C-alpha cells in the first residue's frame, strides 16, 4: 500500500478513536443521568437516559466497526492511537461498571415493588411461578379488606 493511503488511513483511525472518546464521554453522562433519575424516581428522565444510552451504544458499535476495518488495513497503529484506544477501553470499563450499578438499583427497586404488591394482594413474595402442572401461577388477586 502506498504511503499516502497509509497516512490517510492513520488520520481516519485517529478521527474514529476521537469520535469514540466523545461518544464514551456522552455515554458516561447518560449513565449518570440514569442513576439520578433512578434515585429520584423520575420516569421521564429515566426514559430519556435509556434512549440516549441506546443511541450512543449504536454509535459506538458503528465506530468500532470502522475502527476494526481501519486497523486491519493499516500497517500498524501509532503509539498515540494505541494510547488513545487504551483510554477509550478504560472509559468503557467505567461505563460498564456504572451500567451494572444502575441495573442493580433497578433490580432492588423491582424487588421492593413486588414485595409491596404481594402484601397488598395477599400473595406470597414468590408469585408468578410455574406450578407442578407447568402452568404459570400469578398469585392471589386483590381481596376486599372490609364490606359496609
């Protein structure tokens, strides 16, 4: 491959890694917004954060496909590109940790809601299980507390 093409590929790779760094920063912000929405029980903010996360993940997947193709066609990434890529990977690991933490919060809140519902409906905490006949048991329905 000629030198001019290698330079162009290298410049493009640097640009793609830079775009990935920006997208990962935005993803980190979306995860922080999601955690804030969870702590404040703000459903609208939670929806916005979820939509932002999905869009950013799609963008990151597209950029990563470009990065892989460029690195396959490039003789060797520069030291600066390798360092920038390592920074992107560290930031992605932090995002993964934040996403798992948010998922854990969602799981805890869901468990609390299920427990509260089981108390209100007179069911057990273990509602919605399959019985011996393989049929889904949805637990008890709400029962009247008193009649006038």
